[in-house]
């Protein structure tokens, strides 16, 4: 458990030569082992492998393999979970979460090869296969990378004066071609689409490290983008930790987060979670005379839940007693990417996109 210190603690993205050496990774060279299991699954750790896709028939799909509940289960032994969120073309949304026997879990440390029961998530930083079933919902996916694996610096955010607490993130496939078959109650559909895969792990509760974050990814025209804005916990002075990656035709063209400004527009209070939400989030990347404006405009919600509602028994009572009201929201809407050279609009593209708001802390005034 974090030992409270009234003094503001530092929070930073690890990117010094010493950081790379200590972590055993190289600048600008992602290796397959980085998408393998990076924790031991024991108390004090969490890890997950995430996939999402926009499908050509209008469906939207999210699949996640967890070593344990990443928000409330940090102190537990291995307790693997699988999540499937499927929004059908008619807008019907199905959300499934299942916890399986730890004895059925296995994961390689040399590459992504995760098995939980009969479910499988595997790949080599380029081609991935995902097979998952929960009750009447099943999916089979092949994801083929179109943008190379990337990470912001080391991909590790370090918290505290001793740098011992961390949250790590690897976008293994920033954008890829998807072939997917999904089935609900035996009604099966096969289609293609655009997908994304990342990998997260850490050794400290995200509730203790972060106040909230926006995270988004998408593709429009020749562009692919990953954008996030993390606000650290109060004990870290609400430090702002931006992330930005923009590729054109599969090649990286911008990823210096120090050149990004972030805007939040059209704020309202979500009635289900009580959290402040912005209808529009905008990332502007400026480098000399070049400017890229990336705007996410919310059309509707595809997930909105309080974490306490997922708990049962004593854990739920304890969470309510301390006033924990963390929440997660996922949105669907429009991604718009504009490229300016000076005052001239060079090109503009728009497309559907998914993004999320993870909100652990109390709503700030």
C-alpha cells in the first residue's frame, strides 16, 4: 500500500539512457518479448492485453485478457479474466466479463501467447490471432499490423522519488487490418475492419497513481493516431502526462508529446457515473510551420460503469465505506485529422473512432 506523504511526489515518463539500461530495452526498437508477460501475476501486480476494432459491417468489438481485476484486484493472486464488448450494427451492445480458473492460465515471457481456458491471444508484433468465448458470445480475430509497434520513450511512467512504482504501456499494433467472425447466440457474422492492440502492466494500483485519463486511437485517410492525456493523482501534483503518436501511410511522422496542447470542450456530468465528461477532446501538435489538429467528437456512449458495481460482498462494502467512486466510460464518435502548413489547410480526413475516459479520483471542481 502507498505510504502517504503530504509533499508532492514526482511523476515522469522514463526516457533517460539509464532508464533504458535498467529496463533492458532499446530506444525505437520494440522486441517481441515486450508483448510477453512482464509480471509474475502475484499480489502487487496487474497486466492485460487489449484489442479493439471498427468492423466494416458497422459493429464495434473490444476483447481484453487480464491476469486479474486491474482496478480492485492488485492485492490478489492470479485471477484471470476475459472481457468482450460487442456493439452490433443496429446499436445493440453486449458486455461480458468472466473470471476463470487460474489453473487454466498460461502466458509466454518471450512473446504474446496468452491462454485462459479455451481462450487464446497470441502474436509477434505483426500478426495476431484472438479467440474468445463468454456464454453465448464468441469471437475469432486475425489482426495484421499496418503501422509498426511503437511506445512513448520506454513506455514506463514512474511515480515517486524512488521511481519504484510504475505503469507501463506498449501499443503493439497501433493500426492493423482485421478479419473477424463474431457470434451472438449462434447468429454468426464474418467481416473485415481496422483494429488495434496494446499491452499494459504495472506494480502499483492505478487508483493510487492516476486521477483520470483520456485515451483514444483511430485512423482517417492515410493517418493513424494514438492520443492520451493522463492526469496523475493529487499526491503527484495532478501532473499532466500527454501521449501522442501520428503516422501517415504506415510511417511515424510525429510523437514528441512536448509539442502537444490538449483541449476539452462541451463538458457535462454523466448521469450514470457522476463524472465530468467532455463532448470534444482535441490534440494539437505543432512543429515549426507544421500543425496537426486531431479532434474526437462524441456521438454516443458504448460503456459507462462504476467500478464499485463490479464488486461483491465485503469488497463492495469496503469500497463504499471509503467513498471510492471510480468509473470507466467508452465513447464512439468522429475522429477528424487536419494538417496545416502555416495558415493553409493542407488536408483533412474524418472517420469513426473509439476512445475512453478512465476516472479513478473524485471529480475535480
